[in-house]
């Protein structure tokens, strides 16, 4: 069975702190994609990153960085020097393109991040 | 470039009625996806349409249905509404392409959602 687990339900930090959001996934497929989405209070899901299972290179985009480790089935997301505007619900998701499920994302339960000024 | 647009923003219906939700994809995207975000249940895949055809369906009863029009916009219809259908319904769009020998989709881009309340 495929599953995404975000064990942290809520995280609260003070502005400028670094914060890491954890994501653990389960799948027997060897080809898969992992995603992170941000959902601000307005409701829309904002795409942040997609990684495929064959690319374990970590990625950095400004204050955001992602650590993909197949050995531990984890795809963690770190925000450096957090800002109030980072406050949102963050979702990790998995898709299995070779299982006839193109476009079907399996989402974790989400982590609510609150950044206090 | 305009993003995915959904209408209406809010919809209030009574149990047993029908609801129709609409979605316009990003220009050039041929695939439309519908997701339900219900309190306590998280984000669940509902339906996928591409080129006017239903391609995949999540674990939802047949009273959840939809269609995709020639301009790639889409409607989601929910018949015989039940209280537990109250949720945020998110539409997403993407492009399909051939990658590594299989059909894959570009990352999904989501709209702002329609908040459906069933009383």
C-alpha cells in the first residue's frame, strides 16, 4: 500500500528560526514522484517542488531546501530563517506514474506551521 | 498567465440537492483533476479527466461525477448531497507528456477551491 506520513501535526516557531517539516513515504514502486505543496489560509495549494525517485540530490531554492533520502524513505523540507508569511499548512505527496495513476497524488495529513513575529 | 480558476467560491446546498462545481484549467493544460478536502479526512483524489475522457477515479460513490468540455474546462457534479459531502473541492490542471516510456504529467497546479456546505 502507498502512504505518506507527516507526523508533525502542528509546529510553532518564532520568526527567523529554522524549521524542518518531516515526510515519510511508503511504496513498493521503484518509480515515483514526491511533492511538497503549501496551503495558505486562502485555500489554494501552491506547488513547491517535485522530485523523482531516481534523483536523490538535495535541492535548495532560496530559504527552502529539501532532503530526499531513499534509505529512510524520507523527503524532509527545511525553511531557513522563517518568516510570518511562511505560516500555512504544508503537504507532502506521492504519485506513482507507472501504476496507471498519473496525476493521482497521495497526500499526507499536512503540517500546520505557525511563524510568530 | 491565469491560473486555475474555480467557481463558485462558496456553495450552500441542502441535503438531497445537487451541486455543480466548475473549473477552468491553465491555458494549454489538457488534464483536469478534482480533489476533496474534508475536515478530518485530508486531501483525497476524486477524478481525472483528459481530452474529454474520464481517466481515473478515486474511491467515491457514483453520485460524484463530472465531465470535461472541448475547451478543457470541467464540471464536478455531486448528486443526492449528504452532510459529509461538505468540504473544500480543489481542481488542478496539468500537461501530459511522454517521459521515460510512460505517460506522465507535469506538476499539478491547483485553484482556490469551492467550499461546499451541505445543511
